[in-house]
C-alpha cells in the first residue's frame, strides 16, 4: 500500500508539473503579424510602428501640456486621413477633488444618428507627467488607429461605431466623465470596448465586463480566438486602487469589455514606459481581442440585456466556460450535500470515524497556519531588512523568482509536515474527508457571497464528488474499494484544483506585488490539502524527502531574495525629487520621496538630507526626506476672494474664489483644513456651475487639485461651516527639477514616477472675511 502511495504521490507531482508547463505555454503572447500582413487583419507590427511615431520621442504628454496638444493634432490628422469625421470635445470636468479641462477626440465614419444604438472603442491619449506612456495608453491609441483603418475598409455594421480617445484619464478619468456627462453621442452608446495597460508586456487579459456579463461572456467566447479571462480577475481588480475609463462607462450603464496587459509592471508610470520597451506581441493580442469584441458588439442584434452575474473561466486559453451565478450557487450547495453524504456512508461502512475527520481538519488548520506564518514572516523580514519593498508602495522586486519558489515551497513544506506528523491519526480517509468538506464549504460560501471567485473551489468540489464515487458505491455495498479507487479519489480533485488555480496564481504577483506571495502560499496550502491523503499513504522516507526538498527550496529562495538587488536599472526604485519654495517665508528645501522608504547613500550625501522622513506638507500622509535648498525668485500661487463672503445658511459661509498660478504652473492644489468643514464646492464652467465631488485627505482636510490649469486661472466657490478665519494651503507645481547635481546623484537603479520630479511653490492664505481676503 505504501509503495502505491509513493507512486500516486509521484504521479500527482508529475501532473502538477505538466499543468504548470501547459499554463506557461498557453498564456504566452502571440507572435505579432508583420507590417505586410493582409490589410483586413490587425497587425501588431503596424500598430507598433504607429506607436513609435506617436511617442517615440519619449516626451510625456499629460493633460494640458504642449506635448499633449501636439499629439492630439497628430491623432486628428491620422484619423481624418483614414476618412473619419473628427470633433474635439472640451470642458471642465471633476472627479474626487481633481478637476481639469480635458479635450477628447471623437471620430466616426459619417454622422451618428442619435436615435440608433451605437458601440464605442475607447483609449486615453494622455500620459502621466513622469513618462511617455507608450504602453499606458499609447499602445491602445496606436491599436485604435490600426483598427480604424480596418473598419474603414469593412461594410457598415448593424450598429454604428464611435472611436473615443479621452484626455485626462491619468488625472482622474476626466475625459470619460466629460464625454458621458455632456456629449450627445454618449446617450446613443450602449456598449464599449476599452483598452488599458498596467505594464509594458504580457498577454491581454479581459478583466472587467458590463453588468450583463452572462450575455457578454457568451459573445466573448464565440469570437475571441485565445480567451484569457476569468471572473476572479474582476474580484481581485476591485481590491486594487486603480480605475479606468471603463469605470465611468459602467456607471453610465454601458455594456462591454475592458482589456489590459500587466507584464513588467515595474516600468508602469515611469520613463521606462517608452516605445522601445512596449511589446509588439502584447499589442497584437490586445488589438485582436479589441477588434473581435468590437465587431461582435457592432453586429449584435441588440445591445441591451438584463443584468446577470456569471461565473466564467478560460480553459488554457483555448475555450471559455460560462455558468450563470445561480447555477454555480446551486451546484456548490448540492456538492456540499453530496460530500457530506459520502462521508456519512464511509463512516457507516467503518472506513473512518469522527476522530479521523477531526484530526484531518486539525491537520489542515495547522498546515494553513504554518503556511501563513512562514510566508508572512519571510515577507515581513524581507521588508524589515530592505530586501522587499514595503507594501504601501510599488512592492515589486527586480528579481522575484527566488521568492516565487519560496512561496510555493512553503505550501509543500507545510503539507509535508502535516502529512508526516498526522498520517497515522487522520489516515487517508480522514484527510480526504476533511479536505473535501473544507473545499465544499469554500465553494458554497464563495458561490453565495462572491460568485466570481467560486470556480476554483467549485470545480474541485465537483471533481471530489465524482472521483470518490467508486469508493462510495463500494462502501454502500459493504465492499472494499478497488485498489485503484482511493488513488483516483485523491488524484482527480488535486489535479483539477491545480489546473484551475495555476492560471489565476500566475498573474497574482503581477497584480498585487509582494502581497501576492503569502496569498499564493495560502491558496496553494488549500490546494495541497487534497494531496494530504496521498501523503498519509506514502512511506515515511518519501514524506521526509518532500519536507527536506521543500525546506531547502524555501530557505534558498528567501536567502537569494535577501542577497539579490531589490532594484535594477530595468526595475527601478521610484524616487521623486522636488524643490519646494515657501512663498510666505522665502525659505526653500529639497524633498526626496522614496518608494522604498530608504534614501540611497549617494543621494543623502548630495544634499545632506535629514535621515528621518517627515510628512510632505501639513496633513499629508506621504513621507519625504528633507534637505536645505537655496531660495529662488518664483511667484507664489494666488487664491483670492472675488466677492464678499455671505451666509449660505445658518452657520455656513459661502466664498467666491479665484485660483491662479502667477508663474504659469500647470498643476495647483488647494487644501482646506478639517476645521473649515467644507460641505460643497462648485466650479465656474462654460456651461454653467459645475458641482465638484469633494476630495478628502486621510485626516479630513478637503482638497481641490486643478490639472492643466489655464493661464487665466479658474473660479470656484465653497460653502464652509468652520470657524473663521482659517488658513488654506495653496501649492502650484511644475513638472521640472533644476538641480542637476541631485539628478545625477539619483542611482542608476532609481527613476522618477507618476508626477515625476517637481518644482513646488507653497503658501498659506487666510480666508478672513473681515480682512476681505
């Protein structure tokens, strides 16, 4: 029996290795089609050539910048050369305390009747200030142009197609909000396909749909050649602090699909997101997906369907399985009942007792506890010694493979120790019953509470019921099971679990950063519970060998992580340098904002930075290292009253204000203290007053950020119930940093990110009605 157990255990490990190899092979990006590919198909090489022309200079083009204006003119020219009618939509738009004046590009093949349902292809053409945005979202813009060329040569579809290139997405989805709120065509749109990126490579994943996803996923399955999606992606995505334009489209009740690739996320929102680093293979895959899904929507008999939740997953990127959420919930509950029935039959047949089940359950709990302790402990130690970035920043390592190995090995180690210590107490059927009932409970709980996350557990539960059926029939007839039956009962659910889980876990680190390591370990520990019966059957030397190998892999992976560089030139630490001038006092200082929380020695010495970081400004939660800097003659931003304050209601004062950067900085922030108790904010827009959703800092202050601020400034009003007067912090910032010595002191394995290096002028303005300002 022990020899059979060793063979079955070896067979399980071999199957897991083959499943891993099959997953890696299945989720590769396709070879991009050449520039001379047939004109009716999407060519990644053609789109990459367009991308090189659009952003090959490497110049960032955030909203309101001269580079943004130049790129917009180029895009309009290209679309009109393809025969499209274009129009520019501009206007003030606000989102969570951020406002700006985005300028969207809307292109159509002729007029769009507003009484006809339409579909839309969308991407954003602005970048963050720190980088040229070649992948985010230049690759999508280039793909829109390649798709526009293909559509222009096709016969008109059933539903007209609108091409939308939004502005101000990086600042806060401003262009999408403006389109949905004000453009007449927005009411005709019923479905949209959006393209995004959170890295520079990797396959195109469909990670978000509209509310009618049962209908949408059946359509997706029928037209996508290499589907890479599952309903768990959206569950994970909702936990991330990221939104895309598709968030706005969903709020407007559009149906549709959101695609993105997320490989090499270390380059995201940095100067390394350039044309040279953008993968033509990723462009090919995303362009194929976008074109196919857009054309399917455009030719659908109808673009409306009832809201319906579905559970879906691809099978090695070859086909798609779609289940209505109610079916998944019913199936999960039935599986749980069947598993309980099987265990009851085995107990009556004398194959196991309550004690064995309890020992099996205790063993699984101990395995999960050991896995959680080892994985979180190694992660915490790595953060403490500075070899793993902190979780509150960009927590991706330059060399993550050793820790990947350690995270997996910890699960094998925990399972090996549990199987070794409790083999005699729990036995094969005690472990099997405890694992199957736990999987069944997880399946039912997820199917009811989070349907999109249930398919891994549900597939495993179904496999457990079916694989154990020969043993159950034997027990019901008071017979011993065939020699092969117990092995089948353990092997099938284990392999089904890993077949379903590995494609999900493969992208988890890319999505979550180093937090993905303990999550991977815990999920794998749950999956390893299905192998505990085989470990109980195996010989003691086989279990010891597994423990030794897993322990060596864990220790080796952790030690390698602690000895390899945390950052590299290709996967840099994010360090922004800032020059701050206090307009009230005339004093100046440098700031260094380090994603790792650790200031490199060369940079620390270059300007004698304080060794301990402090808040970036009063009320800020972002820490920064300070150093003295020479003062300069920069004009301070202006916040002035344009009318005497008046009472809006008992205890509430209404202020009319004008905000302007005297030095022409493109970005201005106004921070009202918590004591001001700002309850409403309204901006003066061309189309009339525009209420702004209030942005709040962690300590309760109210913030207004104006991006792409025009030279004449902007007028707005607030209602405040706080005691008067109160001080208001005003900052204007330009995307530049003049001290070349500090720039050169920034290490080669570090770069600016997001807003990039800044020059900031800060002052405090007192809103005092008695003083008239």
